[in-house]
């Protein structure tokens, strides 16, 4: 058990029959009353976000979420197949769990899967991946005064904005957290 005053961003707790991750917290001291902790939690199973206010003396059940290194293998219908790099077991994960990470995952991409007990909760990609541009319009010289961009479709199907000089079949670095172009590979 941890006190609500010990909550920090990223702290994972069990509350109301679910698993929650603290996204934001602030400590408020009222004039005559007791102190309160105002928090924002994200449900790790459904993704819903909830604001909660606690009295400073309340306690929550903290949990330990293990990070397992896995490799994305292929897509099987709607599900995504991953291989545990330690035991070589194959695990099927639903698209709701993979979420936006699917836009930047190609086969044999190493990911970290956060697991609580036997249940997978979240997939974390590397901060940067290298992907090839499969389709983009040619940039025309003189289109802009300074650094214009154009849309480019990557090999995974994601669309990112790239500078005008980047051509088709070029490998580019993409930030998986924001989806921004970082440079040519």
C-alpha cells in the first residue's frame, strides 16, 4: 500500500477493481481544511481517463508491472502475433491493446510489452524507427519560400509529413511518440 501523497507520474495502482496509471497529480492545501491530492488516472485495460480527488491520508494498492521484451512477427486476421524473446512463446494480442503502435510496426520490430500477472496491458515501441517511403508526390522546386512539407506514405501504411526534397523509396527516421519525421536514414 502507498499513500496518495507518494503518487508520481507513471505510478501504477489497483483501485475500483481495475488497474490504473497516474498521469498527473497535484497537492492542494486548503485554508482551514486538510490537504487534498488531485489526480488524473488512465485505466490500463480500457484506456479511459478519470479525475479523482483524495484526502491526504488515504492509501492505494500499488502494483508491479513487468516489462517483457517481445518481437512483432506478423498479423493474423485482426490480431497481432508477438514472440517472447526469453521463452520463444508466441502470444496473440488484440488490436485494441496494440492501438496506434500498429502504424509504425513492421515485421521483426522489437517492442516492450507491459505485463501484470499473465495479462498484457500496453505496448511500447522504440522512440525512433526507420521505415521506407512507398508513395509520395515529387517536390517541385520553388513551391515555398522556406521549408515546405508534403505527405508521404510509409511501408506500414502510416502517413507522415516530410520535407519536399525527400523522394520515394527513401528510408526515413520517424518518432513513434509523435509521428514526426526526424531525418533520412
